[in-house]
């Protein structure tokens, strides 16, 4: 018993050590795996693995301990039985030594076996292998029937000493000294199987609960260790989850744990910092990109100067509005708005003033717009306004008039006070059958009509205007063929001095079109300018004038000056001066015999280029006359700055001489001023003697008009005014 107890203790210790080892092994394994696997897999794998390992090991140890117990038990029983049988066979010697076996003593001796519960039976033989006594052991008494007879044959099969067979343990001993004084034999048969089973059962009963407790503790311990070990990882995982949820990469991470986990967490931290920095950078880039997109959108859709929607944006909106209006059988009103002579302001006062004027003018205009009206800058000094809610003609005219009135008030820009006017064209969507380009072009046509009608006014589009436009287009297309076909001709109108002696001529262009008949230069010069054909026409005129001038000089003297008209577009032609010089060379002409007439507005619209041209012209000896002086601009300050020879007083002043006090005053003032500036004065459109007398009295040096001669072809001039 005692021995058994020690054995059990040893096994238990062994069992616990094994468990501990298994635990450590699993943790070690777990740790290795942690570094390789994802957290969640690791955790579940580890837990399952640990639990399985603990349970398996418990079972293994249990089996092992049972097997060992079995061996030890048999060993112990064998050794016990060995000792017992030895003692008994020793004690039997005296009772078997005599001739007659002492049966009572033998039986009494065998009764000692009563103490041993597993003894099946014991048989005492004499030296001839005759059974002397049989003792039925406890097992037999309990189990009942058992064959206790053992004959000599059977006995021969059993080796002396201890042996076991079929779950039975045999103690077969000699009584007396072997070979010399053998007096008999003792056989004790001990049951080995049943007690072993019982013993194993009792061991199991004792150990199993403990095993379960150990397994439970082991699993709990493993879970705890796992969670302790995985806690930093768990924290990392939670953090990762939080980051995923919040997208906040700035979250700080503080994880304490084993070195590997610390390394991992610090790597993780580093990665997080990188991501955070990248995120900040990304945010900054995104912001920049958004800003750039906004800027690009603004650039694409809005005018940078006035901040108003631009052409593209307006046209897009207009397209949509038109399709809605058409679907709902509604009408739209479009206003085309253009500042008169804006180019002149730009050239005279500089672009800074021009830009400010545009901003101010757009602000003034917006004051008269209602909520829902859309204004856009088309470019230059042109604006488009889409009037909201289809106002009637009365309202439309009222808005246009108010804008015109407001624009005509002086603008204070930098140190200048600037006067400007606006021409407005208005049209309705129905008149364009809701066609976008027709809609805009109708408004443009109406605006152009306002310009033709003296500017500073508004016009509502009517279809007849389109006819004008068609004619304009056809004339434009016929200009070049007409020039080639010789449909153009120069007329010359004489200019006389105070004594009415011819001093020069003005060349005036005539177009006798095969298709349209006689076309006034007032009409076709503008069309030639707009269609970009004026340069060729001017070149033709210059060539023709220079060709004719020698004839006129011959007829009217060396000092005869022939004037020709240049348009605003000519001054923008950089080849102009070179062409002129080449023509002088071609016709061997003195530049002194040619004068260039440039209108006041042409000059002001091309301020810089005009000044350069004037300087060049003056240098070669030709002269410049400022045509139509007194119309349009009120700023006279530029007169002191330019290289002029002559001021041509416009016909409208001459017409009003003696009629309007104001015109008379203006004319005399102009003449006085010109004298101060050392400029020649030429009065245009002189038709009456009174006009002539007044002008001569005022100090006007040259006169031109029907009174002295209408424009006529060269031959007619020569014929009428004869030779000198
Ligand atoms: P402009 O340069 O002011 O020319 C004077 C205009 O007044 C001419 O008209 C002339 O015929 C007209 N005129 C002259 N005296 C009288 C008068 O006593 N009474 C009336 N009622 N009219 C008079 P025209 O020839 O019809 O030319 C009109 C305009 O066409 C010119 O005005 C000029 O600006 C332009 N023009 C004519 N020929 C040319 C040309 O070769 N080149 C350019 N660029 N423009 C030209
Ligand atoms: Ca002229
Ligand atoms: Ca003129």
C-alpha cells in the first residue's frame, strides 16, 4: 500500500511537470506563430491548440501512469507473494519432514493466507507431488467454484519461483532445501487480473477528477497567458479597427509587452506615423487640387477682370434656358451691351484705366438688373444680359435706357474723369426660333443698329434688320471681286485756300458694284473694316493716289497736296509705313505731296501705333490731317502731344454755323486753339458763301465742300478745273 502511494505521488508530479512543459512548449510555439500569423487566427489557434495539447497530454500521462501502475502493481504483488510463499515454504518444512504430514499444523499455517485477499488458493504437495492440503483463498470464497486440483503434469509446466499466466500469479516453491532435503512443494495461485482492474479503477477514480481540474486549470492558464501575451496585439488590433472606423491616423499607440510585441508595436507605430504624415500630405495635396479645380472652374467659367460669368458659361446657361423656354412656350429677352469708343479710352489712358472702367461699368449695369437676370462679359467691352421672366417691351426699354443713362455719367478713374456711352441691342428668343446662335446674333445686329444710329441708344431687334445684315454679308463677299474687276474708282474733291485757289484734293473712294450698283463709302468702308478687307482696299487707294498725284501736280502745281483716308484698321497694319515708302519710290513721288487723313477716333483707338506712324510720316515729309475733328471725344489734351499738321473741322459744325450759337462758338474755339497749336485748319462740307466767309474770317486756311467742287473722277477734275 505504502509503495503504491509513493508511486502515485511520483506519477502525479511527473504528470504536472509534463503539463507544465506542454504549457511552456505551447506558449513558445504560440509565440513563434504570433510573429507569423494574423492576430485573430493566432488567438483562436493558440487557444484551441493549448486546450488540445493539455487534454492530449493529460490523457497520455494518464495512460502512461496506468500502464506503469499495472507493472508496478504486478511487481509489488509478485514480490509480496514471493516473500509470503518463501516464508510459508520455510515454515512448512517441519510439518512435511516427518513421515506423516502434520495436516492440522499445515492447515493452521495456510490460514495465514486469509490475510491476503487476492490469493485464489494454495496447494501443499509432498515430495512425491501428492497433494497434502489445499487452502481456498479469499477470492475463491467470494467467487465460489474454482478448480483447485493441480496434478503433477500441470505442476511440471509451472516453473519454480514466481510466474504468471492468464491473469494468475504463481508462487511455486520447494519446501525444504532444494535437491538435498526437499520435503514437499507449495503452490500459491494468486488472482492478478481482478485486483489489478480494481486497483486501476481506484487509481482512475482518484486521478481523474484531478486530471480534469488540471486540464481546466491548464486551459484557463493557457487562456490567461495567451491573452496576456496577446494583449498588446489585441490592443494593436483594436487600434487598427478604430483607425478603420474613424480614418484617424493621428491616434497614438502605447503598447507594453514582450520585446517582440514591443518591436512589432513600435514598427506599427512607425507605420502609423508614416501613414499619418502621408495622410496630412495627401490632405494638403487634395486641398491644393480642390483649389486648383475651383480656380480652373472659375477661369473656365468666369471672367477674371469683372468676376462675371464668361462667354462659355453664359452660352451654356443660355442653351439650357432656351430649351426650357421652348418646351414651355415661354419667351426670353437677351440684351447685347457694348461700350462706345472703349478702345479709345484704353489707348488714351492706358489699360489700367480701361480695366477699371470695365469693372465700374459692369457694376453700374448690375444695379439695374433684377434677381434672376444673368449678366456675362463676352470679352472686350461687350456684355450679354439674359433678362429674367420675359419682361415686355416697355420694361425692356426702361431697363436699357436706365443702363445707358447710368453709363453716360462721368466715371472717376484714377485721376481721370471719363465720359463714355453704351449701345444696347435687345431681342427675343421667339424671333430666333429658340436657336442659340441666331438669338445672340440678333441681339448683336440690334446693338450694331444702335451704333449706326449714333450710339448711346438701344434698339429692339426686328426681322428687317436681318435684311441689312444679309446685305452687309453680300457686300463683304463682293468687295474683293469688285476690286479685281475694276469696280472701284477714286474721286477727287478739291481743297481751296482763303483765296479759293486749289491747294489740294481729297481722294474719296467710289464703288460702282455690278451687283449692287453705287455703294456709298460710308457703308462699304465699315464692312471692309469688319470683314478684314480694308488693308487691300487701302493699298489699292494709296497705289492709285500715288499714280494720279503726278498728274494733279502737273495740273495744279508742285505744292499740290493730295489727301487720302486711312481707317483705324490700317494703323494696326505693321506694313503700312513700309508700303507707303515703297509706293513713293515706285512713283518717284515726293512725300510732301501726300497727306494722310485719320479720323479722331481712329487715332485715339490706336494711340501708340498712330503716334509712331505719325512720327515716321513726319520724318519723311508727308503730313497728317485729323479728320472729323470735334465729333466724339471731348478730351483735347492729346492735341499737344501728336505730330499733326491739319485739323479738319467736321461738316456738322460747318452746317450749323450761324444756325446754332454753340456750334459757332465751338468752331471759333477750335480755330483759335489750332492757331495756338500752330495747326492748319481745313473746314469740310462748306456749301454756302456765308459759311465760307465766316470760316475765312475766323482764320481757317483751307476749305473743302460742294461750294468749291464735288468729288469727281480725275479726268473730270482736270476738265473742270483746267490746268494752271
Ligand atoms: P470724309 O473723309 O469726312 O470725307 C468727306 C465726305 O464729305 C465725303 O463723303 C464727301 O463727299 C462729303 N462732302 C464733302 N463736301 C461736302 C459738302 O459740301 N456737302 C456734303 N453733303 N458732303 C460733302 P464720301 O465721299 O461719301 O465719303 C464718306 C466717308 O467715307 C469719308 O468721310 C471717309 O471717311 C470715307 N472714305 C471715303 N473714301 C475713303 C477711302 O478711300 N478710304 C477710307 N478709309 N475711307 C474713305
Ligand atoms: Ca476725309
Ligand atoms: Ca471728314
